[in-house]
């Protein structure tokens, strides 16, 4: 009788463990893992910092994660270009008022007036705060690419049409990459 009870308890424990593992497997991949994998697949130095934009997204569900990625891709090829390597400014941020993170977190300024950040972590945080605090996120979330570009750069800037097409293309690609990996952004 004692062996029977022990076997039954062991089987119950095994069934519970299998149920928990099945639940975890059905939950899908974490957003951090998906973002890391997408950035790593593109050779971005931001891959190991994927927790920062995801943490912000979890706190502010209206943050357009794919839109932010599209801007970073359009501005600095996901921080892979030489400008980003020198400045860690992944959003090509210029100026700002004192008291704004994208201005106060900088440690210098280029000859062209672009902010220099101490590391990619700070540059990434500054780009997220700029997009959220300056009202750009609403335009990205509603896919108003032209309005975003006009406000970010100014209407009529040479090359603005190509920039808008790049934003659209990058946004679609990142949203598709997330869907393929089991997430919807």
C-alpha cells in the first residue's frame, strides 16, 4: 500500500510538472528575447540592451516598439553606422531644453550640434524619451509616417520622401519579424 501511494504521488508530481512546462511553452517567447533576436539578426550593438525598450513598453503600453525600432533603423541602421559608434546617439538627437533627458544625459556635442551620449544604454533611453515626451509616439503608433518626418525634421527637407518610405518599410519588417517569432507589436 505504501509503494502504491508513493507511486501515485510521483505520478501526480510528474503530471503537475508537465502541466507547468506545457503552460510555459504555450505562453510563447518573451518580448526581450524576441527583440534581442531581431536586433542580433541585424548585427545591432543594441541587442544586449533589449530589456530597456521592453521595460518601457511594459510600463507604457502605448509605446510603439516597432515604430521606435523603425526610427532607430532609419536614423543609424540600428546603431551600426559610424555616427552611432562615435556618439552612441541612435536617434540623431540634437539639442533640447535643460531638464529634458535627451539633452541632460549627453556628455558632449558634435560640431554639427548632435548629442554625444556616454554609452548605447543612455543613447537608447534618450531616444525613447524623446519619442514619448515630444509627442512623436502618437504619430508612429497611428502610422502617420509623413507627419512624423515633417515634425522630426521639417517639411520639405531634401530626401524626406525616402525617409518616409524607409520608416514604413522598417516598421512593417519589424512587426513581421515579431509576428514570426510569436508576438504582436
